C-alpha cells in the first residue's frame, strides 16, 4: 500500500532534489554565475539575477520576481552561487 505524501512532503522532496542538483553542478554554476543569485527547479536554472554587483537582497528580490507565477514557489530553491557554505538558502513563501 503506497502512502500518499502531503503537499509539504512533496515540496520538501523537490527541494532536496534541487539541492542535490545544485551541489552536483556547483563547479559549472560557479563558472557561469559567480556571486549571482539563481533559482533552481527541476534540474534547471530557471532564473538569474542581473548582476553580482547588486546587494544580495536585491538579487534575491529580482529572482523571486522572475519565478513568481511561473513556478510553485514551494518547489523553487533560490540561492547565491558561491563556494562558501550557503547558510541561508531561501525558500520563498507563497503570498497569502
């Protein structure tokens, strides 16, 4: 008997897959988007900030605006491309 996943469990499963993909492709992402904020969904980069010269919060806002309405925000990983550990991977919340 298969157990049905809740919406939160499904979103979490997608997020873990996004993170694995990001980790597996980090070298090529750093070569292409150093210091920029990107959105990852379904084994793809689906949004990119316009410049790494912008403050991180501005870059995050830019990327959120690019993905809103196109993807379920619970299933998009938004993070800065950097070799340093990223402690604040941001998972945007849906508008209530």
